[in-house]
């Protein structure tokens, strides 16, 4: 539960980098906040890994330990994907400041942050996690905006391709969050 709550905070902090009204000072503050959230998350991952390895030695793969391991690996994958884009966000914001594309990325990252918080609550209270149906619509619109950018040839295609790569990472995160429903439903308690 702590992993997903912290992961939600990390994704919210990451979404701030897509703020088109960012100033140099607010950019610096957003980078500091992202770094702090990343540090907290990595610390929680390390604690979780140690706890899981200790449990694995003692219980020979009981159902709860297997479920916790699956949650851990999914959270780790989401973090790696969200953290993998090393883009000059200030330049990105300057290039696309009059396009809707950055708002769409920011929106999806915020929705994914909220999804991680919801999943944290589901784990904590042993309730089913329901993936937000708004993701499908948000991703469809983001894809349309990306296709428009590509066809307009108004922007350097290197930047458009970087946005497509980021889109693919966010889609992979979405797939991980969606799959938690089915792959963990066998373990959920009423």
C-alpha cells in the first residue's frame, strides 16, 4: 500500500513538469519535488524488497507473499516507465506551449497518480481496485493530438517522436494498472 501511495505522489510530481505556465523558478521547484518523491519511493522499494525476501525465506511462497511480490514488481515497472523519459521539460513546454498536447500528458499522469492512490487504498482495505474508465477516452484523445502534431509538420519530428515514446510508456503503465484487476482478483478478499 505504501509503495502505491508513494508512486501516486511521484506521478503527481512528474505531471507538474508538463505545466505550460511553468517559470524557471517553478520548474526548479518541480524538479526538486520530483527528486524528493523519487527518493522516498526508492526508499520504500528497498524496504519492501528486504521485507519480501525475508518473508520468502520463511513461508515458502504463501499466497499473501506471492500477491505482495506481484504488487511490488508492477509498482517497480510503473516507476521505471514513468522515470525513463529524460526530456528537457523546459524546452518541451516552450516548444508546445500553444498546443493541447502537454495538458493531455499532464492529465493522464495525474489520472495515473490517482489510480495508484486508489490502488493503495484497495490494498490497504482489501477491496477490489477498479480501473478508471476515463483512461480510454483520455488516451484516444492524446493519440489524436499526437497524430495531428505529426501530420502538421509544424514541430521538429524529434520532439514529436519523443512525445510518442512517452505516450507508449504511459500506455504501458495503463496496461499494468488494468491488469492488476485480473491478475490479482484471485487474491482479493471480500
